[in-house]
């Protein structure tokens, strides 16, 4: 079933500021819990509920992909180097900035 109702498929690479956030589930399996937005050449912003641990080694960021189910042979993959919590409300963090290697 579709997760977005009455939406339209975006033209490939028409949203270049979008980032795919991946979380390591096992040695060979990655899950996509959320997306993020590029805010600088080395930082991505995402919702805090997308991150369930501060261990940077279990996350990576993909930029430039259009279809996560296809090996398009394009895109860039980055490891995270820091997760910055910003804005708290009774221990619930609202926004996270993810710093990545270039």
C-alpha cells in the first residue's frame, strides 16, 4: 500500500536538498527510519524521533538518490561524525543536526 495518498512522484533529482537517513540493523542490513534536509555542506537536519541512539556508527546519510529500491549508480554516502541535540522539552529533543564527513 502507498504511504502517501494522492501525491505525485517527484521528477528524479528535483529535490537536491533531501537526504536519506539510514540506520544499521545488522552487518548487512540497513533501514530507512527518516529523511533529512541539507542545511550546509556538512550538516543535515532531521526530526529527533528519527534517532534512537547517539552512536554515530549505526547511521549513514545518502544524498542524490531518487529511488531507494534501485541501484542507480549515483549518489553520495556519508558517515556521521556527530549528532547534535537542539531544543529540549522535558527531555524530548525536537531537532537533531547530523554532522557528516565530506
